[in-house]
């Protein structure tokens, strides 16, 4: 599991002081940076090889601005031949899980415009974060 702390901003809130529903999507993206770096250590456009193809978010409890910071926990919930599912949770200071979500990503050859197998060297970096028992799994694609 990877962890990332996010400082809440006024910008993240709505008129009644709850964090806006899009804030979790932004926090999840920020938390995925460590995974992006496993695929592309220099984070260069020319070597970009990971595409986001789907996201899901389930809201379980409101997040108040007075919380000031939240912890984002990130797991790999599925590792396929050329794809992976990343699971995220937003946790409040008291341990409450306020939001769960997931992202499906594919390893992609931009030049040839097709998915390709994830290299073994990258798989080795991902495996320590693979947790089939993590609290979120993406729903079946319809």
C-alpha cells in the first residue's frame, strides 16, 4: 500500500463546507504519481506509456473542510498482462473511509497506438503493492 497526505483547500469545498465530489478524483490522480513513476521514472511526455481508461468513485461519508487533511491509501487491486487496476481510499483522521474508488490503466505503445505487455521489470515494482484483499475492486465492465 502507498500512502499520500493531502492538505484540504478552500477550493476543494462547496457552499456548505463539504469537499466537492471532484476533489476525490483529483486526489486519486495525485496519489497515482508514484505508480506513474514506476512506469516512467523521468515522467517525460516522450516516454509516456500508461493510459487511464476508466475511473469509479463511491462516496461513503462527507469530508468537511475542518478535517484540514486526509490520507489517500493506494493499492494495486489487479495486475493483468497489459493492464492494472488501482484502488484508492480517502481516510479521515478518525480512520473513517470517506471515499473509495478505482482506476483502470493500460500499458500503451503510443507510436503504434496499441496496448503492450507490462515489462517484467515494472511488474516487479508493482507486485509489493498488489493486494487482492484491498477494500475496493472495480465493478465488471458493462
